[in-house]
C-alpha cells in the first residue's frame, strides 16, 4: 500500500511525479510562481535539483522550468512514498 505525503518540492526525490496541493508565500512569491505556470492542482515531475541550494528543474506539461531553491520551498506537493 502506498502512502501519500505532502512535502516541499525541494524535498521531493528526482524523477518523482507529484501534484501541487498548495503554494505558500506572499503575493509576490505566488505571482512569480503563477507566471511560471506553477499553481495548485498542476501535475509535474521533478527532473533534477542542483547541488546545495541550487535551482530545481521540473517538467510541467510540455515545458521544463527552472525554479530557484527559495521559490521551490514554497511549493507543497503530494507524492506517493
């Protein structure tokens, strides 16, 4: 049996598919993520994360998007563990 868990996008393992359940932060943070197409209900795949606090690369629809580490921490996703 698989358990679903809500975690930050930065905590998600590379290669995992997930669904966005919440976007945290102030109006500016939410606006920036919205402009990138990152919003509640979207499904994405975390492709890679650069070492340390580097950017996170995700596949969202037909696009690959690089999200800064600080922004990615505000994206809460649901994954199966």
